[in-house]
């Protein structure tokens, strides 16, 4: 398995499995003399941490991060930064009854087909437990980017229910357990998900992430476009099935007059855009506007409803998954999406600096 690293100038490699002793990440390319202690990382892990409400998995993990290398006296040294997060609440017995069955919607069958071996305990490497490592890497990326770049995400759709953008309030996102920018939507979604839980089912979601303070000129044309790197990052998140930048798929329903982001001259001579259908990126290069990305996540595949499948001998059978699972993975995917965008942007910033 050689595909455990992401990025070029800012590069991280994650390791560990869902039911192993720990998960972690090694970050290479971080500049020296940046402030970095566990206190810079822990708040972001706390946002992703499981067991914080009845609407997420009840697996109780403290997700306490420890820095093993790459810092001295609270500053980065330029050496690889190694972070570890111990697993403390694994319940491998929850999976013993289905160890020979392939769960529909999971990577069970494909891992077995590719490697001839798989960790059935919570999916092993394919588990969303790995995303804790990404969030830790994203916290370091934010230190690279500095305070001038702001990154924030929100849940904008749960199942078929879409947030009302007329009542969007970024300040509301941190006031509810669903990262909703709309207080009314948060209440509705919570009640809806309680019913989904009672039915032993799950639903999908859409997460939206914005980055502000990005100067014009980041990114590269052709095969390393900023938007293609962002799309790749978001599609690497567990359960992600679609990504769009700016107006995305809605652009297909617009005319050229509607879709092109017109410009006027600003007081400093720089352009002022009258809209942002492009999502802050044109020709693979940042425009100076907010970078806007959305990604869609499929429903959690681990559900209590019996599903038809086959076992490792190829025999027809049924399976349902016991244990503790999110009825909607989109909730805890918000800090993961923020982290992946931070990593892409840190990589783009360092690439731009290297160009002089």
C-alpha cells in the first residue's frame, strides 16, 4: 500500500488502523521557526472527536495528540513532524460475527480482492478513524498559512434537506453539534437524524468549505491546477462521492452572461469581482476571491438493517453491522474538509514561495 502520502512541498503521511494501538501522521516540508505545540492542534481534533452527541458514533476517544518530533522550545525545526493519537476505546468483538462477510458499501471486498488480506475490525486502514490524522496535519498547515488565511466549513445538506442560504450565519456553525450555519436547520436535522437512528439507517450529506485571504496567483495551470488538487484532496476523504468548486454542477444551467464573474477596478487598482461562480479559481490559479468547495458524502454503510451480501467463500448470506456508527458521516467530515483544504493551500503557498 504505497498511497499513504499527500502533497508535494507540504507533504504528510498517515499511518495506523481503526482498532490498532494508535494512529498518526508524519509531516514533511514544514518551514522552521513556526509556533507549534499540542495546543495548536488539539482544538481541531476536538471538533472531529467522536462521542460528543447522540448524532455521532458513541466510540469514546479522547483523541489527545502528542508531538514526537520536529519541534524544539515550541517552534518547528524544519525536521519531519511526527504526531501520534492513541486508540483507547476499540471494541473489536463487535465485528467478530461478520469477519467472513463483505459489508455492502464498505471497502471489505475490494481490499480482499487487492491484497488478499483485510482487517475486518472496523475496516482497518479504510476506516474514517484515519481522518483524525488528516485533521492533525491540517492544524499544522494552518500554522504554515498564518492568520491572514481563514478556513471554515459548514454542513449544508443532510439527506435530502438543504440549508436555507437566505438565513446563513457563519457564527451559528459553532453553536450547534451539526456545524449548521442555520439554527433552524440544525434543529430540524437533529430531529430528522434521531428518526434515522431509530430506524437503524443512515443518510448522506454535503459539506461546504471556504478559504479567505488567498492572494491571486496560487496554483498552477494544466495538471496541477489548484482546483484539481482540491478536488483530489476532498475525494480522498472517506465516503466522498462528489466534489464541486464554486457553482460547480449548477454552472451547467447558467448562461455565459450569468456564469462569468464580471470585474470592476478597485481602489487599489486590483479587480473587484461582482460574483464568485468560479469559486476563487480560474485556469487552475487563485483569483484572490474566497475559495469555495463542496463535497458530497454517501450514507454510512454500517447500518442495523440486514443487507444481502456474500462471504469470503462466495456464498450468499446477509449481514448487519453491530457497534457504534455515525448515522450521518457528514457531521464529523466538516473539520476533515477544512483540514484537507488547509493542506492543499499550504502546499500551494510553499510552491509559490519556491518560485520566487
